[in-house]
């Protein structure tokens, strides 16, 4: 039996409304940076360039960057964010973190947790930790140059 033109019109109308509603839901979704702030973390613990993320009811998450991202931070540490970062988040705590590494001297270590403690963030690499003030993470770092792209560009130009 062929659908009537009235049935077809109703189907098309419902389909277009569903698509419009779906687009509105996607555009109204908070960014990964806004979600970090909802969990009491500063947005600057993630570099610029997050493409998308998923956050499940149990707090497990995946964050997707357009590419691997590497830059230096205070203390001479080199950080590397892989294209896909996973872990579990709850207020003031990131655990089971995968995809974020720090180079200390000549070796790379995975940062497996971050805990907010008052005005500091404690970063855990196995049983070791290092604390940094929240003010260090007010802005999102940029890949390849971190928080100081002017100096990084000058260093590249001089070399």
C-alpha cells in the first residue's frame, strides 16, 4: 500500500523537527572546559583544541583532541596530551587518567590522577605527586608553545 501524501507530509515534518531539536541539543551541550569547571577544575588543565568529549553517568569520560599535543610548562616539564584522553571524574578528583604524560629528565611518565586541594592541584604519577597553584591553569595552553607562544616563537626563530 502506498503512503498517502498526507502521511508523507506528517513524516517529513516530524523528521525535520527531530533533526532541528537534535541540533539544538548538541549546540546547547556544555564544552569540555565548562564541564571541568562544573567539577571544580580550572579549564586550563586541558589544552586548546578539544574536538569533542563523552561523559557517562558513572563519571567515566573520553576527551578527543584533533591531534597529539605537546608543550612545556613551568619547572621545565614537557607535557604530552594524546589525541584521546580517558579517565573518571568527580568533584575535585580525576582518577584512572590515561593519555596525559609528563617528561621528567629523560623519561616519560603517565599522569594517572589529579586532585584539587584548596587552591592547589596535585598531579599524581604513580605514588609520586607534584602540587601547582590553581592560578597556573586559568588559561588553556596551546599545543607546541604552552602558555607563552611569543617566547616559543622567538626561540624557534633564533634556532
